[in-house]
């Protein structure tokens, strides 16, 4: 099954097009484009692809940072599992170059953007092509349908808070539709559900490049359904999701709740996939029983398989996440800074990583190394002063003062927006700074149910990212504190 030399330019260009979706342009140009094809040989379960790097330093850098992504891209365009083997050009084995090769890798000051990042896509085998591993039909598939090749199980930091969900995801990726079908993952935003969904798809594609994998959000499912209804393309819509994939990964499934037509179509799609032994994995910000407006027949199907939750990480896991992110992006992160950040950012992995990127950007602009003083200064409005003792009462007082309310109003039963939003912000800040559980927080707001607290925290976290008014209000209240 070895590739002919003449076939390689097109296949390598196709692989590079996949990599363009996940590697920033300057790094792609610096590390991946200089690689040259050498040869291939058959292996037990695919191909060994040998490529040549310009020097030892470049070869080691690619092995450490891009090997897994390259292997997935190669598997996608060749149709078989690929193992990348890097060697160094013999002609440049020169003592002068050895000086460069022994220098430490340069610090990357580029802040990676997650906007507009595509994915590898799913293989769509065509029966008219007797050699799909060599065909280029797969290049025509829509890349946004597949998992994002930045996310692997190897880069997911496992701790007590997510161990069960991680193990469940690995089991599904290794043996799809065998035990846990569907797999239902839930947690508040920013704790790694999406990472696990993509990792499941990427693990399956690494084992079986011809597997047909779709990753999409529930919102995308609903929007496609609406478009198909408007343009009378329901037969194509149904064929796509019921017949075209071996595995479907759907994020934020709670979005379909209360949308009758969407629930109806999802129900039949679920039945078609499940009855034909194809894997379904969904994620949500709450367990099936707590998704308001969800039809009972859909809810019960979610509970057919395995329901696994992810809790906010403990401090050791938060520190490990920061360290892993820093190592992955070549960011210098002192231990005292990692501990400081992990101490005050407790409930959201995305916020942890965002803070680190912000510090790296500041370090890049000023030419200074990240330090504890820089962290305290840059995050003075988001992180409480060290040694502060924030009580539930002090947080409630600050929220009430900002919104010109009484603390009694925050504890009242009313759902008026003038009170509901301040109450949710108070719940979020207590969760963030006092570190209490959802049930404990509910006791300080007239005995609210823990699902109400979970919903409030999720809403404010999302609002801080996407709603300037909520973000400004939270920052103002933190300043009052």
C-alpha cells in the first residue's frame, strides 16, 4: 500500500490544507511547509510515512508540537492510519548548524486565535473509487462537519472532577456503539465537554480514517432544519443526519428544548442512528432531567446510555491545566503565578486559559516575563486582592448597592428582571469567590433549588463573554468588593 512518489505532492497539499485550519500561518510556514516527503512502507494497521526535516531542532519541534495533528491529516487524505517518522537531511549535518540545533526553542509570542478555526472533517467513501485510500474524493467534504484536530485525549488534563467523564469518552471512542450509546456529558460551561467531544471523534478517525464523523452544535442542527423547511429540502436534511455518518457529536443539546419541530426531527434521527448501531454523543449544561421543556420521549432516550458529569476542577487540576496550556503554547509560567491564578479562578477552565493568554499578550507587548506582580496588576479587577475575606453577606451587599436594591429583594420569589439578573450575578460571584456548592448557595437565596443556581452561574458566565452590560456590571461589583 506504499504511495508512489508522483502521488505525494497532491496528497501532501491536501494534508496541509487540513492543517491550515488548526495551525496558525506563521507556524505552518516555519515548521510544516519545510518538511519533505521521503517514502512510505506498509505497517500492520496502515502506513509509515517518512518525511525529512531540515535539521534536528526542526524535527524535534515538529515531533513535540505537531506530530499528532499531521498524522490525523495524513490519515484523512490517504484513507488509512498513518505514523509519521521524521528524519533529518543528511546534507546539512554540519558543525555550524549543530550550534543552532542545540539552542532552546524560541518563545512564541503569537497569541492564538480560536475564531474561524475549522476542523479536519469526515471521510466520505465513494463506492465508485476502488482505492479510497488514494482517492481525492475526501477533499470535497465539508471541513466544518468534523472534529477539531486541536483536541485530543492526550491534551485533556484528568482529575477527580472529570475522571469518570474522561474514561467514558475514551471507552466510546475505542468501542463506538458497543456499551454507552448514547453518551451524555453535562457540566457548567467551560469545563471541557467540547474538548471531550472533539477528542472522541479524533480518536475514532485515528483508528479508522474511513469513519464518517460529524461534530455540530445543536444550534446548527436547528438552523439547518429551519433552512431545509424553508427551501423544501427535508429529504436531504434527513438523509444527511440519519444515513451519512457513523458517529454524531452534538454540543449544547439543551438548545433544542421547547422547539417542537427540532425535537421531533432529532427524535427520529436518534432512533435511526441508534437502531443501526451508530454512536451518538451529546453534551449539555445540565442533566437530562433538568432540561426544561424537553419532551419526555427525548429525555428517556438520553438516559438509555450513560450520563456523565464534569464538576469544577479542584486546585491541583486547575494548576495542572495551566501548566499544560503553558507548555503547549510555549509560555513561561512561574509556579507562584499558576498557584495564584488557580486559587482565585475556581469554576471555569476556559476562564483559566483566557487569563493565561492575556498575561502572555501583556508579556509579549512589554518584553517582560510573566510574574506574580504582573498577574496581580493585570487582573486586579477580576481577581480579589490577596487576603480578602469575601463573605456571602459582603457579596450580596455589593450587588444590592450596585443595583439600588435591598438584600431582601435578592432573596424574594419575584422573577422580575430588575431583581432576577442581580440575583443571578450574586449567585455567580458567591460561587466564584466563596467556593460554595450549588445547594449551599441556594440556602442563602430563600431556599432556591441547586438547578436554579447552576442555571444562574451558567448564564452569567456566558454573559461575561458575550454581553458587555453583564460584563461591566460584574466588574463594577467586583470593584465595590
